[in-house]
């Protein structure tokens, strides 16, 4: 985790009522608050209390996302693509009050074709270039 991600997690701890400072460090007060928030969750594997500070903080971020209905996969304390997605979605939610739109639902504009090149169908190619061997030149490389 980088400093800005830790600061975000510390702000979330403050939002939940923990008396922690926004230091960007995995300090004792922040980690005590993280362990308090994670304790009693049934979606954490046995032995999570033996994880490193970083891994526990990542699990805390994963739990925040999960509690907001953002699918980050299992709470494993490992930062991967799912956790990164969950973190980004959670930040968007906190900044805008709603989850970001699903990128698959955003309509895409048609690709521009400013030069009028033909589609890659045989009929379009023949209409554009003419019959084979009439407007083409063979180039030996």
C-alpha cells in the first residue's frame, strides 16, 4: 500500500469513530483500530491476526468495499486487481455519493473513419479498390 491508500484507510477509520491520525503510516493506533474493526468478521480466514500490518490494512480496505457491496473477492489481505478495483470504487463512492458506472454500460462512440477506408469484407474491398489486378501494383520486398 502506498501512503495515499493508507491515508484513505485512516480517514475511513476516523469516519467509523476511531481516534486515529491521518499519518499515512501503519502506526500502532491505526493498526489497533484496524484489528478492532476486523475482529469478529466471519469472512476472514483463520490466522489473519498473524498477518503483517500491511496485509491487515489491505484486508480492512477489502472489508470496507465488501460492506458497500463491491465485489473484491475473498478477504485475503493481498492487493491485486480486485482489491484495486474495490479501492477505486470505494474512493469514487466517498467522493460522489454513488458507485461509479459500470464501464461496460457506457456507450462507445463509433470508431472514426475520416479517410473512408472500406470495411474488411470482400464486397467492400472490391468496391473500394476495384476488381483484382486493375488498380493494384505488386511490390516485391
